[in-house]
C-alpha cells in the first residue's frame, strides 16, 4: 500500500470503494428464485391430481433370478408415499 492506495488498482476505484458495474444501493432487492433439484425432476413426475409418480426399484440388474411376473410388476410405476411426499414437494417447488 503506497500513498493510501493499493498497487494495481485505479485511483477512482479506491476512492469510491465499489467497482464500476455495481448497482445502486437504493434499488429494491429482488428475492432469489427457488431452484428445483434436478435429480428429483428426473425421477418424479406429477399426476393430474397432484400426486407424484415414481419408478420401482430392483429392475436394473440380476434379472435372471426374478420371474416374469415380478419383473412386470416392477416395471409399472408407483405413487410416492404420503410420508415422503413433503420431501419431494420441497425438492420440486414448481411442480
């Protein structure tokens, strides 16, 4: 620091204390938007009645020991349980 200024910065920036593109402080602050968890958006869809639809587990590998009836049941979707619905709704605020 030499002569009250930091080396490498123009004098006007040091004098004003803010950078060139700063917004005025008297403008109203805008609330930030809520973000959707993209992992949840890829896993759940909303039904017409507002419930969440999900896929069932256990249909990715080791399929030879599972019979056809079981694999058909696992291929059908399911509704998210009421205990987990609040968590899914928080992850997807605009769904």
